């Protein structure tokens, strides 16, 4: 049995050297997982976020879980 089960549709976002917002994600769970498959990326979460180098960094091939309570 998996510790975390996917809820809803998975979302893949292509990253680049410039900051860009993704479409809003409908809340269906209390956690999200972000995976940087080939290149590191900065992540900002909020109502109108734009990630900068001051925001949370996910290193290449790493993953991180965010839990919202």
C-alpha cells in the first residue's frame, strides 16, 4: 500500500530560464509533490506567485512534498 495516493489529475509543467506562472491547480488534497526531473527549479506557492531565486529551490532529480494544514 502506498503512503500517498494521487488525487485528481497529475500536472506536468515545463521549466525554463525565465519565471512563469502555471495555471491554477484546484485543491483536491492537503499535499503536493514537486519533482525536478532534469533541472533544478525555484517554486513559489500562493494566490499570484512568481518564483524568484529567493524562493524554495528543488534540486535536479530531487522531489519535495508540501503539506497544507
